[in-house]
C-alpha cells in the first residue's frame, strides 16, 4: 500500500513539469492528467499529479499525519 502526502505547487517550469514542495523537500512532477497552478495543493503518484485538493483538506491531512 502507498500513502500519498499532499504537496504545494511551488512553480511551473516552461517544460510543463512542476516543482512540488513537501514541507521543505522539493520534488519534480508532471501535470499530464490534472491542470494546476502555483499555490495549488496536489497528490502525486509516480511523479504524475493525479489530484488537486483544497488547502483546507491538505492542511487537515498533514495535521493528522504529523501528530
């Protein structure tokens, strides 16, 4: 089983790839399925954005995981 943690889209590069910030750890992903903009919260699987979620949902999830 895999647990995907929400991350915040920090920037979108000209190549279409995005940089996602996971509480200070930055990773690259592709938005081949879901369109996003900077500041959105996303769920990534295999370096592909599979879902955009609300800030409130992301914060609640992170609060539960970090406690």
